[in-house]
């Protein structure tokens, strides 16, 4: 079991561009959440997808959007990139509303906006 | 407001000495509390959760609802404990609110 996998691991974008990050959940998991971790900060919840729908959303602008596919994998899209979007983007997977649920994190995608 | 506060950005402790990483939370209700750890060059992983009352790698954490605290403790620090530690709460298991983290540095 490969656990949660994310791609790409590192990327550099220019202000104003758009970026797509990808995540494959741990085998057997149906829920994917995305977090942004700026340097020196804890991860901040962006949103969560289950059954191909956004179920919860944190305090992030509409420039941040996502998608979940029938195989439970997910994408995070960020439009009109700002310098402040530079961060580690973490994907986490879990089993929706399962008692005693354990959430597993990927290694993250490092995004640098220049 | 839902918030997790870790007052120490960096904590340096000698090997063999006791460790206490502080965590306070703000939440109106009964959240689930966690400690996550991130070792150098590794992914974020769950260390322990308050409902399981387990001791993982010698670490324990007691939930004090009166003080809204969930401090992480270990009686004797080991060099391999050096890592970034995040206290977190979850209103439900599927959304996590993290503190800013405390870097634990074990001195030889």
C-alpha cells in the first residue's frame, strides 16, 4: 500500500498563473482533504471532498478549487497565483465519518510562486 | 472560535530529561484532540489521540477540559524524539485544526 501519494513534489510558478496539484488517497479511503502549510505555520484546512462533492471548506478564496474523481483521487487548483500562495500543500485521506478514523497525510507538494 | 495554541516555537531538552510540549485549545463543545509529529524529511503522521489513551513512543497526553489543555509529555527524552510536533483538534474526524507547531530539539 503506497499510502497517500501527491504530485508533483516541487514546482515553481509565476504570479498570475494557474496550478493543479494531484492526490491519490490511501487504498480503501474515500475522502480527500487539502491543507496549506506556509513556512513556520501549521497546516490550514482548505477543503474536503467526498462522493465527488466539496463537503467542507476552510477560509480560502474562490481562487482555490478542487475536484474528486470516481476513483477517489483529487485535484487542487489555484488560479491567479499570488506570492502568498507559496507553501507546502498537503493532501490527507480518510474514510468518511468512520468511528475512530485515522487520517493519513501525503508528503506534500511544494509550490513556489515567483 | 476554534483555535489551537502552542506557545513554544522551539523547545530544547537534554537527552534523558523530561519533555512537556504545551497545547491549549479553544472550542465550544467536545472536540477530539490529537498530537501529530513530523520527523525530518518525513510526512506528517499521527502520534496519539486523546480518545485512545495510548502511550506511543513513551509519549502521553492528558486532556484537561477545565484548563482546555492537552499537553504532551515524556519522562525521558531520546535523541530520536527531535521533530516538529503539532497539536490539533477536530470537531469531527474529517477536518483538523492545527496549532503552529513546536520544534523539539533533543540535546546530547
